[in-house]
C-alpha cells in the first residue's frame, strides 16, 4: 500500500487524493455502493489501495457534495442521490437563482444573449438525440452565463457544487423522472425573460420553476421543525 | 494500565473532529489571524497529537475556505477579502429572503410565535440560532439550507470580529414592526421584502 505522507512527495500525494476521490465518486454512481450503506474506512482504503489520508480527503470532499455522511465515531455512510436530496439541491438553487437572475437581466450584453440562444439550441439537440451528458453540459453553461454576469463568486461556486449531483439526475437511467419537453419549455422561458431585459419577467419565469420545487418540499420532504 | 488504542479509527476520528472545531473557532474568533502560518507539524505540537489528524483538520479547513495553501506548500489562515465578504452577505441574503418567504407562508401558530419572539436588537445576533434569521431558517427546516447557511455565517462572523466597523445594524423599529405584522398575516412575500431591504445595502451594489 502506498504511503504518501512524506511532505516531500506532495505531487504524488495529490494524485492519490484525486484517485481516491474519483474512484469513490464513480462507485457511488455506478451502484457499487447502495444509498444508506455504511462502509469502514479500512475496507475502503484497502479497496482503493490508498492510505488513510487520501481516503479521508476523498470522503471529506464527497461530504461537501452531500454524497457521504461523516459523523464522529461512526463509519462513513454513503448517501447517494435520492428524491429528497434532489429536492434539497433544487430548493437551495431556487433561493440563489431567485436572487441573482432578476437583477442580472439588465446587465446582459448582446453577446450574452446570443450565447444563451446557442446553449438553448444545444439543449434541444441533445434532448432530441437522447444525448443527456451533452444536454446537461449545455444547461449548466446556460446558467453559468447568467450567474457569471451577476458576478457573485460565492453563489456561483455553490451552484456549481450542486451540479455534480444534478448531472446524475439527468442520466439516462433516470429519464423517467422528468419530461424533457416540460423542462426545455421552462428553460426557454428563462431565455425569453433574459431577452426581455426586464427583471420582473425574469422573476416571474424563475418563480414558475421554483414554486413547484418549494411546494414539493413543503408537501413531501419537510419535517416539522418546532 | 491499559494503553488507549489511539489508532482505532473512531478514536482518531474524534481527535480530528475536535481539532478541526478548535482550529475553526480560533480562526473565526480571530485568535489565529489572517495570513498566519499553520503547519500540520506546529498544530501537532500545539495539540499534542500526531501529524495525521493535524493534516486532516487542515484539509477540512482548506475545503471550507478558512485556510489557503500557498504555491510553496505552506498553509496560511485565509486573508480577509472585502469583495468575498460582500458576496457571502449577498448569499446569506438569498437564503434568508428565500427562507422567510417560505417559512412565513407555511408556519404553524407555534412556529409563527417562535419567529415573533426571536431576537433582532443586535445585527450579528440576527444570525445566531435564536436570532430572527436563525429562527426563520430553523422553521424552514431543510438541513442542506441550514448547513449552507451555517457555513456562510462562520465566514461572516470572522469578518465582523476582525473588522468591527463592518458589523451589521439591528433590525428594529418600523422594519421589525412591519415584519411582525407580515408574520402574523402569514404574508411571506411582504416579510421577505423587509429582509431583502435589510440585506441589500449590506451586500453592496450589484
């Protein structure tokens, strides 16, 4: 087993961390682990053929993405992406998009609007071809045009974090979960609102999408807090 | 005398978690200053632990943005960054406004009275668990929203501690009365507008 703890081997220690993170990330998605499963760190380290440090690093990053639960004194638990988790991601995205998108609309340049159209075409073409990775990438690029124009780097970093998990949502195996037609129509209303350059249109377009998310949270996932 | 088996994973984990919390507290309350060097070796000596948990605590702090690794592989407490602070406040505003709109609309009578009795006389206190924003987030109830909120609050609190002149104002007088009225009516959008108006000048021109 490699022992990359010597400070002189920083580069190779980085590569062990990357390996551990990527392999574990794939394993969560390809069904090697099931959601809710607890796995000992020893077992994981042996399986990945890394020492404890790169493994811990990988687990901490996966915890950030909400894919692993780490509690003191307990084995790491694989969370995976279920309906509840997806709703959480959409709720937080909704809050950030509600704040940034309406105010960004007047700042968009003609080049930005043309870029939005191009991504919209890609989304349509990707959906028509059943090329989900292509479609997903175009979708995230479309949002990036809007959020980058707003310029809040903290919010854009958080939105990017949620995308790792949302990518999974749009995988072919989960096709039954959503209707591409409805979804494309929703994204088109955002692009139309951007073109109108009116914050109120954008607010309405975003609301039409997020109201549904918030309502699903209220009726299906919220547990009474007080 | 039995020798504690510190190599047991659970033990080591508790050690690393405790260390992470202590270092985080020291950074947030300004005991460790922006730019100060924190090496795994010095932390190990300071805390009387081996370098492994020290290294892990630093990794977690780096992932959370509280320390940065310089190109020469030394680790320093993250510098204060005014622009990033305003972005954090704006992100907190997004969550507070969104949570208010939702929570006020759906709150039960008990939840409503908890919001009505929450503290708002102190600007920083608004963000505490029993403060107005903290209460609204608790009533909203989503753990991922809460976790994101807590992450950002730590960054903001560190900034306010080190730069007291940037401390936010309270939410009192007419604004608080209007907020309470909106809560009693269950009028989420009206309550959210008041929170929005509080955050907007704080987070700067957008």
